[in-house]
């Protein structure tokens, strides 16, 4: 019995591995995007090549010839899965068709050429872009430091105010007074530092005296927007002092007042950028027609956004004037006694009880605090009607910049 030797297997792992691991740190430093793209494409091609060779190896078969005593080979029996000779003559044509179909599905060498060209262009432009960014930061170094500082103070101040609001009756008056003093000193300190610039004029809805460059306009608007928010936090701290030991209806009134302050602030902040951009767009150097057109378009867009802010403020004022609750009504004595006169949230005797739409009764301050986070009943999980506008009764302030 003769067994022909196995045909030599192609060195897929070496070739594929060599192609896939062709990755040098120097190339990554010199052209990072191109190096990463070439490395990833090499891995994908290596995996595809290895899978194809594994499939070919699985399809190969071993044929056995039985030699008789006279040395003549008898008729060879077709092995398992082996086609007869007649069918074998047609096999090359079939294999050729399959090969042609496979080559059509194979990855074209020009398929990722455009992506690689873009990556190489970015590799060449990246160092120069970083250099320009460094020069830009150096030219506006003070402005960058001031923006980072006031943004950090803004985030921390918002967190402090929310914590003080959550303390309710446990708030300390000396702590609130100290917070107010620090906020006021910070606001006046920033405006004193930039006392010679046109930073104060937009606060009175007056345009700057001179046409500001684009980045100066952004800086003026961002600083004023942040300082106005911190000044509004002083007003909120005063409200927290006034409603220090508030419960029931007074606690709800505190939340409504904080919401009115926030929506008044949103309206004023929407007006703040208008004088600066009005002066920026109304530049006669661009031509009278073009400057008038851009100024008119900006004012049109601004009026559309102001209408929405006014509607929010009016809704918050209506909620403040209404004595009824949007999520229920005040419970009667008979209803409280029938419910057991025990609040399911605080597990204490009910104080200023309210009846939700699902007929469950809770303390008003407990229900108000619960419905700030959830929109369902604490017991039956029935959906409670939400308010017309978002509530800011937790003392929070909108952190997004109003730049336009």
C-alpha cells in the first residue's frame, strides 16, 4: 500500500504573522494614524488568509491504491466524497468558477486607499495643528486660566447650594452667611480685575464701545454668564435663610421661589449675549448690506429663543400664584383618619397631608421631595401628573453656557 506524501502546507502563520505584526514604535510616533490603520488591516487580512487555508486543508483527502501480486494496480476505488473521473473532468471548471467568485469577494488592494491617504494627510497636519494650538493658548493664556477657574468655581458652588437645600431644617445660618459672602467677593473680584474692559456694559444691555474680536466676544459672554449665575446663587441662599425651618406648604413655596429665580435667570442670560453679538455683526467693514443681513438674522433667532424663555417664566409664576397642587389636593381630616394618620414615607404623623390622584395620602413635604425624583406614587406606582415645567426646587442651577 502506497501513500503519497502530503503536499507541503503554505506557511500561513509565518506569513500572516509577519504581515500582521509589522508594527514599529517609530512608525507610530512619526505617523500614528497610518500605522494604526496598516496594523489593523494586516490583522484582518491575516485572519482571513488563515481561515481560507484551514478550509482548504479540511477539504483535502487521502486516496489509497491497492497493488495486486502482479504489480498491476487494480481499478482505484473512489474515496469517500471523491468524484468519478467523468465528473472530475468538469471539476476544474467548477473550481475556476468558485475561484472567480472568491476573487470577486476578496478585498481589493485599492479599497482602503482613500482612507489611508486621509490618514497620512492628518499625520502630516497634526504636528502643525498642535503647534498652532500651543501658540493660540499662549496668546490667550490669561483668558484660558480665568475660564477654567470660574468654571470650576461654578460647578463647586452649584454642588454646595444643592447640599444646603437638601439639609432643610438642619441648615446652619452661619454657613449660609459665609457662602453668600464668598460668592459676592468672588463676583466683585472678577469684575474688578477686568474693570478697564467692556465687561460690565452688556450687563446693562449696552453694546461694547469697540467691535470685539471673535474670541474676545466669546470670553466676555462666558464670563458674564458665569458671574450672573453665581449672583443668582446669592439670591437662592437668601431664600434658604428665609425658609430655613420650612415644612409643608412653606417647603413647597420655597421650591417654587427657587424655580422662579432660575427661570428669571434663564431669561436674563438669554438677553446677555445680544448686545455683544449685535456689536460684532454690525461691522461696516463687511459691507452695509451684509452686516445688516447678519444682524437681522441673529436678532430673529434670538427673539424665537426669548419667546420660549418668557413662556417658562410665566408658567413658573402661575405655579407660584396657585394654591392648589398639580399632583393632588389637600386631604380632609376624615380622609387622614381613614388612612391611619401615618405617612408611608417618613413613618411619622402626617403634617399638612395631601391626597394624590391615586387616593393615597402623604405629608406635603415628603410627597414634594419624592416627586422631585420620581413621577409615580410611592405605594401603588401609579403615574402622577408632572408639572408644566421643570422644577428647580433642589436649588440647582443650569450649568450650560449661554453663548448665543
